[in-house]
C-alpha cells in the first residue's frame, strides 16, 4: 500500500469567517469552491474547509457541533516566523504562543483560526 496525504478537511462553524481567514488573512489561494466546501492551495497537500452541517448531510457521519479538545494542529512553514506573527497580530488573529526557538533550532509560534483550530507557524528544518 502506497499512501499519500493529499488533503485535510477542517469542519468549521462559519463558512465565510473561515474562508476569509484562510484566503484573505493567511493568503492561501482558493483552488476550488463548491457550495460550503472550499479547497486552498498549500503546496503538495490541499487544505479544505466545509461546514459541519454540510459534512453531516454528505457523509451521514455524526459530526460534533463544537470541539471539546484539540486533537491536531496544522503546520505552515514560513521564512520569518516573527514577521508573520506580527502581520497576523495586526489582523486581529488570536496569537496563542509567541515565537520561540526550540532546542532543535526551529522557531515556532501558534495561532488559532476562527473555530479555535491550532495553527503552528514555523521555520523550516531543511
């Protein structure tokens, strides 16, 4: 079996707020949009969003109305973590953890999207 991660779908409460956050604030280009489902270009993996209501209707899965705990994070690599965090702060993005250099040399910071999903903004390890 040869598995490749092609896309991640975030379940969101407010389609327009999330679209604005990922497209306008983070600057991710929209790859495709079909109703409440949106795909954003991020490189080799596509980031998608869809409303909880739509996902319930499409899949028949039991989707919780709200999150109760964090079980994952999204990680975005940038050239300058501190500059990126300052730009996000100016756009009223919730900064959870200020930039800090980790023992392995990577600079990381954390922000939250409109639904509270954790997003790591980090320097490359390459």
